[in-house]
């Protein structure tokens, strides 16, 4: 379950400066100005993360398209939104947003849903990524063996590829990047 850090009876709006003061590796994200404690992911979550991140990293490196990494990596979207998406891709054209942290909007974000983070991945983080200009957003649900690929059109995500249990999903952004669900789950 996700927990919010509170100071006293009223919630405080935290900023990126507050977030930077946390010790390295602290299990928090800054979501809507709240420091949100995220527990360790499940084994299934991590297995899917490493499998999918490996496939993406191999594809991106082979075609020299940019950089792809898996969590944890801080992605600074605004003073009140600092996320640690499960997997991100940043194209060569936007590589300048990478420093110690990612200071800007990745081209692609992949979130692997778990019971403790589902609401944030499917609603709040998805909406922020949509409005921030993330071009492609993947929702990966290991329990349902489901992948949805959403493409950003005018700051609104549209479902462009979906498969459950078996089948293929394909990226709009990375032509030729296709995942066979049988090889992932």
C-alpha cells in the first residue's frame, strides 16, 4: 500500500527541492506535491520489469535510437511531480534531458501495475504523463497478463495496441518494437 508523508494535521505541498533532500534510494515519489512512499515491488513485477526493459534496451541499442533504463531513476516533470517510472525511453533528439536525474519528459514510459501502485500508475501518473507530453505510455499488468500501448494525441492518450494473455503489442514510437506476451509473462 502507498503511504503519504504528512507534517502535522494539514498536508504540505512538497517540491523537487524537498525531494532532493531525501537519502539516495529512499522509496518515495513526488506525486501531486505529496511525498508518496512506495513499498518494494513483488517478484512478478521485477521479473516482468527486467524482461521488458532488457528487450527494449536491446532494441534501442541495436538501432542506436537513444537510451532506455529501468527503475529506479528519478524523472523530474515539474516542481511537484518527480516519478520513478518502471521503464523509460529517451530518444537521441532529447538526450540532453539526462543528467544525474532525468530533467524533462521521456519519449516513452512503461508502468508495470502492482496492487500497491495501481491507482497512481493508471490514473494520476498516467494523466500527468499525458499532459506533460510523454509520447507513448505502456500499461503492463502481470496479474492480468495484459499490455496496453497508448499514443499521445493532443495531450490525450489513445489506445493503439492491446493484448491479453497471448498475442502481440507494438510501439507506435519505435517502429518494429513488438512484444509477444508469451515471451513476457
